[in-house]
């Protein structure tokens, strides 16, 4: 009986030593193939990240037919100065899923082609706790984006044929001061890039407009000092705003880049003159 008891004890100890421990990954300039683990800023879970950081790290699925997923459980960056950008693909030329700063949790981010690329930059002063996220893999989602299939481009494919939205609704008197929304159901399916293509840089919250891009154009007159634009239904919406009376004298006023299918930032103070967006 004593021998049996010793044998059972030995087996229990052996099983306990085989418990798997998740791999921790601190951001660095590297490429990783995995479907599990924890992802942290450069200082790991123990402390703040450092100043003057500039890292690009790519996670690719180690399982065929599955895509990497990041699930953030904690997020704290110096708001407006330090940025984490997540790209849907193997490098920073891939579509942007989102750019994050401050304490807004990025939530769940899933690749559609196997890999996610994460770019992190911090400025010369001010640090925060960074982030914690878990890595996993899930079956790659099917694309819900319709394709062109050889159709004709939209009527507003070029600046010269921009859709005229007229004068936007005037804002109410202060302190409310917000105009009514103008809602447009439109498409850029089969659109072609403007030629010559003038892209804008330094967009909100960070980055440059895609160039070239399947762009469409809209013309309108603003009636207040601030323009708010909301776009839904595109994987990585980009918008550029130009002021002028015709396509030959446009002046860039600003741009914004969205992620995860939406774009919602206000686009600043604009002169009250005809404005064209794409």
C-alpha cells in the first residue's frame, strides 16, 4: 500500500510540473509568429514605458487559416503625445485599424489576413503605464466589402464632378451652436484615384492620407466655424478637406483617418467659403 501511495504522489507532482505558462511579449522591433501570449509596452507589466520610443512589431498567426486577435485589458498613454497604431496586415503600409492615445481602451482588434502590425511612438517627456493585451487566433473573418466587378465609377469619381451638397444646415445660437446633420448614403465602389492626386499629410489623429486611393468627391458650403463629419461602413476611412471655388485652386484645410469602419473626429475651424472633400 505504501508503494501505491508514493506512486500516486509522484504522478500528481509530475502533472503539476506540466502546467503551461503564457509567453509575454514586450513591444520591440520584431516579428513574431504565435497564437497565444500577453502583449505589453516596452517595460512589461512592471512599470511605465520610456520616452523617445519608436517601435514596430508584427504578430502573425502560427495556425493556417486563422488570424491574430488582440484584446486590450488596460491602456494608458500620454494623451495627444504618445500613440499606438494598429495596422491590419504585415507592415505599416497595411490599412490602419485604429490609432490610440490617452486612456480609451482599444478593445478587440482582429486581423483579416493573418497578421497585425503595431507601431508605438512616445515623445521626449511624459510617460504613463502603457498597455496590457492578450494574443489569440480566431478563424479569419470573411470580407463583407462589396467588390467592383468591372462596373462604372461613381458619378462623383473626380473633383470636377463632385456631388453638390449645397449649404450645410446653419448651427443654432450659442450655447448649443450645433447644426443639424446632413445624411448621405453613398459609395466609392469602382472609384478611381484622382489624377493628379494631391494627398494631405499630418492627419487627425495621426498619419497621412492613403495615396493613391479610390476617392469620391463632395462639394458644400459651410455655415459655421466647425465642421463635424461622421463616416461609417468603410474599413479605413480617409477624408481630406479643401477650400476653393473650383478644382484648380483648392487649398488643403485638413484631413482625418479612421479605423475599424468609422471616422468621427471634428475637423476644425474652416473659412466660410465653398469647400470640397474627398
